[in-house]
C-alpha cells in the first residue's frame, strides 16, 4: 500500500468528518454495540469542527491518491502535552500499516521535541496497534456518551 504522511492541511478538513464516522462504525459487533457507536458518532461532524480541532494540535494525515484515509493528532498544550487525541483510519484501509505509520510519526516528532511520554485513551480496536508500538496499559477507562458507556484503555509510552 502506497501512502504519504503529511502534516494537517485544511484542504482535507472536509474529508475528516466522514472518515471519523466511518472508522468508528467499523467497530460494530466485534467491539461495541450499534447503540454505543451511535453515541460515539451519530453523524459526521462538521468541516469547521475538524479544521479547528486539528489546527490546534499536531496532526498528520495519511494520503492515498489525493484522498485522506487516516489521521492522528496529539495535544501540545502544557496540561495535556503528549496526549494522542485521535487515531482513525478508513475501514477499507485498516490493517495495512497506516495506523502504525501515523503512531511512529507522532513518536518521532515527540522525541525530537523532547517529550518524555505519550498517552492515549485507546479503543478496543486501536489498543493492539498501540501495544505493538510499545505502549503499556495504565488502566481501563469508561466514558459515558449520550447514555451509553463506552469502554477503552488508558495507555502510555515513556520516550526517555
């Protein structure tokens, strides 16, 4: 699979909402119920939301033939520095090394910037890819969204 990793560019913002929504809903059955996934993402969020959210963090996109097929973003503000906020890949591009490449990109950038640790609240779907990249389980997490409890995993990786 040929793909390119690029820093977030606003020209791709309109593709992020549908990508996120499709990726979330690819988890149905194996990891989460339909009700949980609808609470997580009832519909694609606006281009404005994603443009603002990804512009305020360090963000990278995976591009295939001019199309954004995956993204990752990390908080850089003091209180949440090194927190990986999002990692999503379109269902038809999953299990092809894109998520791994995005995590490696974040790690390399964080090390260059002198970050000591990365953290993430991983879903059941993304937990294995983070574990393969050396993240460790800190504890299980649960969040409530629209009346549904969604299980996840608080993971960390020391960089020093």
